C-alpha cells in the first residue's frame, strides 16, 4: 500500500466514524423529542382545568343548578351587546381559573325572559354571584379574567367553606366528626 492510499483510507475511516457520530447524535435528539412529547401528554390536571368551561343555563335548569352548586357566578348577557361580547372571552378564560371552587355560568338574557325578569336584569351584561341558590352580590369590578377569578375566590372565602354535600367522599368526614 502506498502512503497516499493509506492516508486516503484513514480519511475514509474518519469520515465513516464522524458520520456514525452524527447518526447517534440525531438518535439522541430523537429521544429527547419523544421524551418532550410524552411530557406534554402527562398533564392531566392542567388538561382537566382547560376543559372547565362556562356552563349554559336556561329557565329549565337554572334553579336546580344554582341550588346544587354552592358558588355560581351567572353572566346574564345579550349576544348582540357590545359589552357582553367584550366580556365573553375573559369570562370563558376565568372559568378554569376557579374550577373546583366555583362555577361560572351564563344565561342568554335576550331569550330567557323569565330569568331576566326574576333577577331584574335591565342592562347587559349583568353578572350575579349566587351562594346556595341565593343572589348575594352583583359583580361590578374589572371585566378581565384575572379580576373575575380573584373576586370569585375572595367571595368563596368570604361565604365560608363549601358546605354543600355532593359526593359520598364529602359525607364521610362529617360522619366521622359526628361519631367522635
Ligand atoms: C341547561 O339547558 C340548556 C338547554 O337545553 C343546555 O344547553 C345546558 O347544557 C343545560 N345546562 C345544564 C347545567 O344542564
């Protein structure tokens, strides 16, 4: 073998090695990619929160719903009203922020005449906070997701711990306390 030929062979070997190195690097990158995708799927709590949306109420299910859920904020809106439209996306975004503490609901006051009459809704949007089915306070603060969520959380604290017994899990501690 002449010297130039062996040099050439060495270069080929080096090239092959560096190619292999490149391949293993890309494999590592692939692994990282797969890992990251897996991570994104492993967020059940966040996903659950994202799904908590504004509940639609009509005169057929309004009373039952506000009686069964201790803290319910209701947005009486009109679809054609500018301020109702401005509030809608902020209100939607606030719902998952208070999930587990309170429910954000909405009533189309332009069609739900009986409910609008009962709660004397004269302007849109009218946002009312119900506790145990009773109208407690109207919302007059800033119509941003942050302010809505903060206000609701404050009210939930003000009106005491969740007392509505809805599941057996919540019944249990009451029974334990009673027998102790
Ligand atoms: C109340 O009734 C309306 C109209 O049928 C429905 O769209 C809505 O999902 C109901 N809400 C609840 C909480 O059942």
